[in-house]
């Protein structure tokens, strides 16, 4: 079951897999914005670890 507490304890790899398995509907602007934000945060984390 996926909930905020579960997500808090997920590894980076698990979060990446989850993020890339989900896709927001174009009609749901809030979900699409959250998806873009999460992807950008992952990019920034990747740059910070390089």
C-alpha cells in the first residue's frame, strides 16, 4: 500500500521506479505539475551527486 508514511522510507531507486511507472493525465493540471516537479527534483539530486 502506498501512502505518505511508506514513501518516507522508500529508497531513491524505489522512488525513481515508482515515478517512471506513473503518468499524470494532461487534463489533471495539478497531477501533471507534481509529476514535473518530482522529475525535476530527481534531476537536481542526480546533478548534486555527480
